[in-house]
């Protein structure tokens, strides 16, 4: 069974109850997936950083 909007409601309640002193909240990386990026952008972020991956030669 799916409940539309439940993910957004849980995020909203979590931030309102657990992060009262936070000015900014890091909402995890979007892994380059378009759907996740759109979801993050829907929260109207102040800033989004470009992620870089560094590999170490072994």
C-alpha cells in the first residue's frame, strides 16, 4: 500500500522535532539520479554543492 506524501511528511516532522537548533540540514547526495535531484530541488535548497569522487590508485 502506498501513501502519497508520506516521505515528505516524515521529513517535515523529523526536522521540526529533532533539528530545532539547526540552521542548515544536509539532505544526502542524489547519486546523480534525476528523480532524486528533482526531489531535493523541490525543497527549495539555499545551496547545492557539486559532488566529486576521488579515487586512490592501489
